[in-house]
């Protein structure tokens, strides 16, 4: 069995640690590139969302490298993510690329089914070894989030952002290569110490909350490096979703206490959105309220084109923007999005929130500022 899985930001480091510790043969797809996009778009339904197309491109490139098994997460609710595996399985079959697809449904659907799928993958390995592999993967997920959080904080502040970027990628490489918890934690400490000594600008910086669909938030190819673009424009970005938070909530049932300023913000969605609409729609609304209450200068929503949960969330964000006086900008992204247009809209939004923030210091603006 040669197993592969799709890219979603730096998730590949976590999954590779889990699978290789269990003794499985991993075939990692090449980094998502223009070719990945072209392959996915060529063989996907026209109105499938962007993550679907990128995932399919990852599978096809991994197949070229010898992968014969796909590890894929499942989903429930209105979001189309729950249908990805079956549709992609049929597409691969039609292309003559037969691959075994192992779909790990959320444990709240069926713990028994999840255990059976894990046993199918690992064979007769003891459950203690499985737990040790999960622990190592978890520590790497936390390490990645710690490094990325520091990167987002420092990117608008340091005089040499590209040097910071090199330190960041070097830290990820070390985290990926290490096989012990203390060594992983040491790599994080070394990174924080190294970048903390870099010369920084003083003064106040604009803060923007990033909300939306998880894949589009975490995968730079899907969001066209939006976080980096904002950082280079002098804006500190805070995500509403982090990799370890998602793992904790969807695989561990939220049992681990993980500190995050947006952790409980989904409770703030009512009265704007009272129902579960699939995906992270409710969290998008609640976190926008949370960012507003914490005096952020603006919020950016990112989502794949045609994403139903985020469309529902988008429909109520103007009311949040008006009630809290916080500017909100929405990007719907797919393979046809233009980088120049994205950059122009970001620059305009940064100018807008800078003016809005300046005016607020002399008195709250009335009305709302809302970008579509």
C-alpha cells in the first residue's frame, strides 16, 4: 500500500508524521502548482468548488508517483465536502486511475466505523503504537500553529520580511524531519528566538481577522497567498481557524483545552445566524462578531466560488458590519481569480480600514463599510 492525501496548508507534515510512525509507505503529492490546478480543473465538474479541483489534481500527481491508496476526511451536513470522496473516486475510475480511497468520517458519526478504517490502514499494529503516532502528529500540529502565529504577527513589523520567510520555511522543514516531541518543541523555541531578535518597526499596526472556509484559509494556493500579501502591506492577520483547533474539534471531539482567541466565537453568531448551515458558515459569522468586539480594524472572508455555507454567512455579514461598525471584505476564489485584481482590492481595503481606524479615534463612524 502506497498512501497519499491532499495538501491543505501544512497539514502534510502532520499526516506524514502520523503515517510514517505507523510504518506506512507515504507518497506525498508534489507541492500544489499551476499544473495541479490545470489537472484538477480539466477532470472536475465545472461548478465543483476550488478545493475539490485542487484535491483531485493532488491525487492525479500522486498517482504518477506510484500512490495506490488515498486517505481522505469525510464530512456531514449541507456542505458538499461530504460528497468529495465518492465523486472523486468515480472520476479516477473513469480515467483508469483506480485507487483505493479510505474515507475517515468524523468520530461523532461512528466511532466504530472510524476504528475499522484505522485498522484497515495499520493492520495488526497495537493501539498503543497508534496512540503514540497520534501524539507525535498532534505535537507537530501545535508546533506548526505556533510558528505560523508568530509569522503572521511579525510579517508586517520586521524590516526584512523575506528573511523572516526563509526562517519560517526552515522551521517547517525541521518540524517535518524531527521524530520526538521535545525536539519539535525545541525547533519552535529556536524559531521564536531567532525571529524575535530581528529588527522591527515600532508603532500601531492594522489588524484584520480572516474568516471563512477552512481549506481556503489554510491553503495558500487556494487563497492566492492572501496572508502574505496583507503582511507585506503592513497588516497583522489573525485566522479564525487553525490546524490544531480543527483537529481537536473534529477528531478529538474538543476534549483538549487549546487556547485560541476565536475558540468560542461561534456562540456569537445568533441572532445573525441561528442555525447550522454546514462547513464553517456559522463560525464565519460568530468570529466576525468576535473580531469586532476585540476592536480589529477589519475582517476578510475567503471562500471557494459557489460555497453554499459561506454564501449564507455572507448574506448576514452586512448586518454585522453595520451594527459593529467594522469593514468587511469578501473574496470568492477559484481557478479563474486574477492575482492583480486580488492585490488591487486588498490595497484598497487596507487604505479604507486605515482611514476608518483613524476616524474612529475621533468618534465612531455611522453606517457600515462592506465589500463584495
